[in-house]
């Protein structure tokens, strides 16, 4: 999740410095956020949760 945290920190820093984000940059950030969640976070959660769910079935 560090990539996602880094993304959020970068966006916060830009805003704190008074930079306004245009629609194109916001769209790119949203796409990157979705990709990080889909490609990194969800698989990690799935691999963590699956064994726990199997234990409850026994």
C-alpha cells in the first residue's frame, strides 16, 4: 500500500503548495489509484483472507 500512500501524499503536497489540479491530472491520478488497488491491494487482501475463510468452513 505504500504506492497508494505515496500517491496520496504527493497530491496533498501539491494542494498544500497551492497548485490546482486540472481535470486531466485528476483523471490520471484516479486511473493510477484504480490500477494500484486492482493490481496490488486486492490480490494481497485476497491471499490474506482466503485461508481465513477456509478455516471457518471446517
